[in-house]
């Protein structure tokens, strides 16, 4: 009985020391997020516009469906007002990107104008796609992109992986030629998905500009990819004026597909 009384006394002491902490969770004004791209392909060129949500809300990004969006080829003067083909997605249907041309995006929403420019880099040929086994903590299959990096210019690249189901990996794998300018490159790609024997994998090689590179490099670091990685809570740098988040990029694309045997 004495031990039981002591135990009850200790429990009462412990519970009396518990303090309920009230956090001052202030709402944050939603921000416009714009993800725009124009490529040298006739498909997939679009501007996606959403709003950020307060951290107290669900992890959803409401689409903006009432924006006016134009994309202009500044080099030729040709301009297109984009039609909304999906909720918050405005598609480029007549313009097609040309390496060396300058492009401008303008978004008018809720009385605010957001603008960005991008110059499409020269296209670097995608020579070969292969794969190799990489052993660290366990053996994994990594895709390898083979190409010749031009020596006469600074180049920035991004690789997107498309799996068996046709769905793109959300990994942001980017590289520059800062340490291998002008070399024959066998780039091992962190695809962000598990690759197995029997899979058919497509790699999209993108030649991007510096602003697009820095945007996706920051996202890659926040995903834990590459050096100095880790979530910092800092928004990626943007080339869009007016206070919006996101990017607008003009880049070339090339695809290669291989079966894992």
C-alpha cells in the first residue's frame, strides 16, 4: 500500500508539470506559382498557374483559372494568347521553340502582371542511352546518358525519367559542364525511381538556361539530391517578376528509350 501511494504521488507530480503550449500559427498570404515552358517539340508546351496554400490547409495547390497568359517569340515578334486546356493549365498551341530565340511570358491575374524571359540554348545531341549497376548500400540500376559537351559555351542540362507506366519521375536531376566542359560525357542519372530488369525506361535530355538550372538545382537539393542537399525551406530562385514563385524556361528536348535486360 505504501508503494502504491508513492506511485500515485509521482504520477500526480508528473501530470501537474505538463504545460500546454499554444503556438502562434499565423496565416500566410497565398502566392502565385507559375511553371512555364516552351520547347523545340510541338507538344507539352504550357504554362501552369496555381496558388500556394497556408500551412494549416491541406497540401493542395488550387489552380488559377482566370488568368490571361501570352507567350511571345521576341526574335520574330510572333505572339500567342494561350487557351486553358485543363484547370490552371494554359497550352501553347501554335508557337514552337527555336534554339537561339528569345521568349517572353506575361501573366495577368487579379490586376497583377507577372513576366519572365528565357533564351533557348543550342541543342546538344543525345548520342546514346545505356545503364549500369551501381553498388553502394545495395545494388541499383542507374541510367547513363552519353553525349559530347560543346566546349565553346557553358551548358546546363536536366534529365527527366519516364517509367513503364509513362509517368515522369518527380526527381530534379540537373548538371552543368563546369567541371567537364568539352568532354565526352557518360552521365549517371539519379532517376528517383526503382529500375528493374524488364523495365523500359525513357530519358528526356533538356538543354536549359542558367535561370532554369538554378531553379531545379535548388529543388534537387531540397529533395536530398546532390551536394549540400537538405530541406532549407527557402523558395527556389525565380526569373519571374511581379512577386510570383516558379520559373519560365525555353529549352530543347531529346528522348531515348532502352529496355533493361
